[in-house]
C-alpha cells in the first residue's frame, strides 16, 4: 500500500450490480484496465477518476446527478 494511490470509482448501479463495487472497494490493482476487468461487460458503466479530478468535478458541479451512482475507491500501484 505504500507505493499506491487512491482513485475514485463512479458506477451506475441502475445498470450494474452494487455488490461488484463493494467487493473490490479498498483493493489494490496494477492498472485501470485491471479494475475494469473486474466488471466485465459492465465496465462501460464505470468511471475511474484521480481523487483531485473527482473533487474538482464535484466542486464544479460537473457531476449532475448521483442518484443512481455508487461512489467508492480502490488503490492503484504507482
């Protein structure tokens, strides 16, 4: 965990299973592609953001509705 960074996952739970998101929360991955592999076909419903990009998007109100969204995090090796 020492050489990893946190990234935020946004997922549309109206189109994906929330349990998939919960299962990988706080896990460490080699790459963003490895994260997406965990979701298979549902990977198109996933957005991966660096923490600062997520904060900027929220502060700039670019993320309009989080009603059907799941927000979580995983770690990426540097």
